């Protein structure tokens, strides 16, 4: 089974998104019919209002923000820098990738000093000031370090791969290779994605191409790339797989979400399962659960294909609250969050801001004909998000 699929945030068995884009548009049109286009619904006035829109090709991944400029990756094989206040395009630079016209990545961009680093099939960096090319990293071992979302930490870019079970560390200033580790080998292929990193550990969710799907979380030393441990989640059935999907870091554990809808708290040192956040639903979803996670303070937030967003108190190890989504299933795209809200893109292409302080939806907004894609980038008073119709800034 080849794992070099067109869209990395995909159903791991079929190589397609949890809900194909055309189906999502149709579903959104049916569900939202009478809703005004990009008219926010919610409790708080001012939230979800359109501040600007730049018409462009589809924008995938998570935009980066440096305090003045938002950076988007375009399906047109370019990085676009947009003035965060006005929406004026400052510069546009081609990524130089070799992907086909119907193929895209979901890596997005991250800020690294004076550079913005973005994903294509490779990882490519540009000067933030003028869009001048800085460096390109092409993997000689494995494939596609620029396919999945990567992280910048302490001047290093950490990335996963498609199909080869490989992780990479690249100097953010120069693009030089720090280390490469082939962490997991499997004849059916291994996707390594959803990386998280701090001074102590690099952790990433992975899934193999076996049936039933297997996977879990792999942990490495951030300085040397030395493999610390590989933790496989319990194996499910064909319809309820046990592969890894997302991960987050908190205190002395790594929190890994499984396609069986559980979140496993793994010991940072050994990878042993310390405790488990149970599935949102007792009945296992037919095709597994795409459950992205994010930690704010001591609370784990998770979205789900079960149409529920859950807050879990990590200190007490118990659910704090859950709220039924006004927009149905999560798309499975990574979550973003600040102190006030968790931002979830749903399968119908609408963006929902859930309060981090209580069981409420702050606002939800979107156009079913031009659905939002990927993950929201967070600014000071606004969020940035890509869609099939370009780039947007919305008020918080």
C-alpha cells in the first residue's frame, strides 16, 4: 500500500479526506440552506465577522502570523504574505514544488526568526520582509517532510513524513539537516504526522497501512534524534482501527489520540500507558474517529467525528464538559487555540470558536459553497483561515 496520497489529512485507509470536498459542500448546502453566507451565528457580538478576504486559489494548512503579516500556502504552489490589518498582499513567492496540480499538502507555514517556513513536497523557507528565497530542504531518506504540519522549536524545524516512518530535524535558519531518524518500519508504509515538541521530547502520531490499521505515538530526543520509544495503541477491528491520529504534550505525559476514539496518556520516559481518556461515544464509530486534540492550561480539548467537542480536566482526570457541535462532525484538521477559544474547522467547511472557559459556542461562521480548509492561524484580535476561495481574516 503506497502512502504517498494527495491529501495528508485523510482517511488513512482510503487516502481521501474524512468527507470529500464535494460531499462536504453538498452536505453544507443542505444543512445550512437558509444561513447567510459568512454571517456569524453565536453568543458574542463581534466574533466571526469578516475583516478581509483575499480571493485566490484554495489555501490549505495553517497560516502563520508574525504580528504584522499573515502567511498562507496556496494551491497555486505559492506562499502569499498578506498585511494582517488591511488584507493587502505584500508579496507572493512560488514554492517550486513538484506536486501535481490536483495534489496539495496541509503543512501550512511557521515563523522562524526572520524567515517564514512552509510546506510543499519539501520544506521551503522565505525571507519574511520581501519573500526572497532562503533555503529548501529535500529529504534524501524517506519522502515528503513538507506534507504534514511541522513544528518550529528553539530554531529547529521538526517534521514527519509520508510512507517511510521517518522524522527530520532541520536548522530553521539555514535549512541544513540536524538529524534524520527512520523510526518505524512497516512493509505497508507508515505516515508520521501531528508532531509536537518541547525542550525534552519530540512526539508524533503515526499510522501504518495494515488492515486493521495499527499505530500510536513515537518519541525521540530533540537534540540527537535518538529513538526513545514507540508506543502502539491497542489494535482495533477493520471498522474501528487503533492507529494514531494526533498528539499533545502536558506535564509528564504525551497525549495521543487513537482512531478508536480514545486518548492515551503515555509516560514521557517509557511510553507506557498511564491512563486513558475514554471515547466520546460508547459505541465505536464505524470507520474510526478523527479526534484532533489541543491542550490549553490543564485542559485537553478534543473534536470528533461524533459531532461533539469535549473538555477534559487533566489534573482531575475527568471530563469537565462537552458540547454538541452546531456544525456536525469535525473535519479532522488540527485544532488551534488561545486562552479564550478553541477553533475547529468542521466537515461542512464552517469554523466554530468554542469557549475554553465554559460549555458554550462563541460563534460559528462559513460559506458552504466556499468551505474553510485546514487550521485557523491566531492573531491578536483576529484569526486567519484558508478556504477554497482564498484567504480570510475574521474577528475573534
